[in-house]
């Protein structure tokens, strides 16, 4: 047990102190904090950035109501009447005096139409906002032409009442589904990236030790099985440390911007009424998913003697994670699809798909429990098989010949 704890702590602390881990964590923390304060950052850089657009109004009546529409949209576009010719206006835009040139005229139906010219049309924000303002203006003018009152116009664009009611007992309401969808979407991304990142880290750790011949020293004092699980737990603790730091920074960064808003942090994001059981299932399936793929990554990494071969060896594992994630994304829109239900019981897809179904549907308790049992059984079987492969794989050197090396590793284990 002392040797097990020694390897566990060594794996955890050695990775924790590496420059790559520290740099990755700091960069991620900065990105999370930046995204949480994105609106404030944009406002800071754009506070004095007035969008001046030159306007040649051939109608003589559209400029003023269009500017009123722009002001109603709370954007920073300022329309300036241009007295020169169209060619002179184009020159002024090229010289940077204006963001663009807007030409206003009437169609044959006496309704607004426009043309917009700028140095580049790659930035679609200004023309889109101008088009939106003109659309509102055109609607008002068209309504006036056919003698529609404002009340009649609002009735015309009023959405059709369409209520959706679930008849099944304990089925989630539309509001609950929208809340669950947001939380499930976020947690699916966390599970997806965490499994790929930290499982790869375990495989790389094993391959690195083999390539430096450190493994020959380790196996003389500690059994390969203890090594494998010590590394899995060590990297697991590392992942929890990094994710806890990132989530805490994200939480406090966003919460700081919500001090002036009504409701709490989770209410603002629509997560206020999420059942505690959904959060508990998220933690359970995350941990089980990590151990499943970490065990798989550890014994695949033991088959590789060169770091250059590690990506080729773990590519099938990565593709399984990607496949599970893509099915889960599809399932967010159709969680009751038979395809999603069946694949949620396949162990390598269960962490994401079963959690998605638990979050989106009112499942009987036996379904997620069965998913957990299947995952535990798969982890145990994979651990037993993986330990045997790992035990022989750490003694193998030379160029990897793909998955044929698993048979060689098992033969080495039997010959010990």
C-alpha cells in the first residue's frame, strides 16, 4: 500500500508541477474569466467607437425615421446626411471618413429600398442592423398604405398561441426541458473534454516512462497492476484539481457580473430548478466514464515504447468518445429515439448518453441504475483484462505493431 500511495502522489505532484500543466491551467482560467466578462471587455473597447455611416437620401424623407429606428435598437450607428455625389461618398468611405455609404430610394411601390457600400463587406453587423431598421420602416409604411392601424399591425405579427402538454405521468414540462438541455449541454462538453484530455495524459505518462526505461526500475519494486491504478487515481486527482480551479474562477467571474441582476447565479442561467439528482448523476457518470477510459488508456499506453506511437494506439478510443458525444448532441433534440436508448446501454457510450437521457427525460430509476451497473461491470472487466495486458505490456519494447501487441503482452504475463 505504501508503494501504491507513493506512485499515486508522485504521479499527481509531478504532473501538478509541470510547466505544461501550469501553463494550460492558467491559459484556460484566463479564457474562462475573459468569456465571463466578455460583454464588459467589448464595451470597454467600443465605448468610443461610433459607427458613422454617410447617407444619400434620394427620397428626402427616409433619413430621419431610419435614424429613429437605429436609436430604438440601441446601437452606435450614426447616420450622417451626405451632400456630395455618390462617387465622392465612395471616396470618403475609402479614406476612412465613414464606415460605409447608404443610398436610400423608393421602389415602384413607394416603399424603401437601399444599397450599402463599404471598403469591405466582411463585417456584416452594420449592414444587418441597417437592413433591420429599414425592414421595420418598410412594414410601417406598407401598413399605412393599406390603412392598417397599429393595433391591426401588431395582431398581424402576433405569434400563434401553441401550448405543448405532456400527457405521460411525471413527464417534464417545456420549461424544465429547456433548463435541463442547457445544463446537460454544458456537462456533456465537460465530460467529453475531460475524458479525452486526462485519458490521453495517462497513456502518455506510461509511454514516457517506458521510453526512458524508468519502467524497468519500477516493476522491480512495485507490481504493474499497482502502478496502473496508482497512475489512474493520480491523474484523476489532477483532473479534479484543474477542473475545480477552472469552475471556481468561472463561477466567481460570472457571479461578479450578476450582482446587479435579480435572482441568483443559477437562476440567471435557467438552472435554478434543476433536481439535485441530475447533478448527482452528472458526477457519477463523469467519474465512471473517467475510470472506464482511463483504464483503457493505461493498458493501451503500456503497449507503446515510443511516444510517437501513442496517438495511433489510442485513436480508436478517442473515436469512441467522439461518437458518444455526437450521439448525445443528436439526442438533445430527440432523447426518446430508439437509437439513443439502445446505445445508452453500450458501456463506452453510457457516461454521456445515459446522463443525457436522465437530464432530459423522466426515466424510471432502474434505467440509470442499470447504466451504472453496466459501467461498473465494464470497468471491472476492463481493469482485470487491462491489468494483465499492462503487466506484460510494460516489458515490451520496440516498434508497436498496433493491437497485435495485446496478444504478445498477454503471453508475457503468462510466462512470468
